[in-house]
């Protein structure tokens, strides 16, 4: 595992479009095999989380992320998880394993597979988890950590940083205050596909 930090991305950046296969279509009830950015057009805010099955950093926040999504979806916040890892290197991150985990955990949001890794590149994602919050106009207002906990510290994840950002966005339409980078395992790029 290579410990990797998220890179700084300019606030106000527009959310790159995507259309990716979904492994748990029951999560949002849309009757189609893919999800696109347009499928979230009604959201007051959109949380995009680059994650995966095997990373201990992603696993550390998983239950708290599910709980947070369930709490904020009634407020008009939509969530989408994207796995861009190469399953040839990490079979645990293959689509069938993604589907198994999403159903076992009861993901209340769609879990998408970025096989070409082009969406991860478009977003500038580098680690798992890597979190982005976009406002109603799909402009980036938060890119940072879930909270200040880490695996092995003996403290459960709370999502305090993401909650603060979402609360402020819903209350005022913007996010102020510090944004600390996320950290975790590096995205498992296909050989020769690593971002420059």
C-alpha cells in the first residue's frame, strides 16, 4: 500500500461529466445499467467519492459514509461512489465483488466502475477515499478528507469534515474554512495509465 494524499483542485471547478456502469442499480431505483452526471441533476449537492473494496482507508470510513449518506439524502444531497482500481491487480475490486459488497453493506448510493480510469483522471483523483462536493451548479466547493481519523488509531470515523462542509453548503450556499487533503491507498492504475 502506497500512502497517497489527494491533490489540490481549484474550488469552482466544474464537475466533469461521466457515464459509468453501476453494480447496484437498486440503490437509487433507476432502471438502466449506467449512471451519468445528469442522473443527479436534481441534487442540491453531489458528493462524489472515489473508493474501492480492498483499501483499509476506504474500509475505515465505509460504515460512517453509509450512515452520513442516509442522513443527508433526505436533505437533497446525492452521493455516488466510483471505483477506478485495476481488477487485474486487485481482484477484490472487480465489478462482481463491488456488487457483492454494496449489497452486503446496503449502500444507499450507486457504486460505479471506472474501467478505463478516465473519469478518475478527469476528476484528478489519486487516492481512496478521495472526496468531492459539488454545489447545485456542479461547481466544486469541497475537496478533502472525510474526517481526521485513520485506520488503526482506535477511533471510529465520524465524517466530521464532510458534515461541516455539507451543513455550511446547505445553510449558506458556500463552504468556507480549511480543507485538509484526503489520504489513503493510491488508485491502482493500469500499467502505463498512471496520471502524469
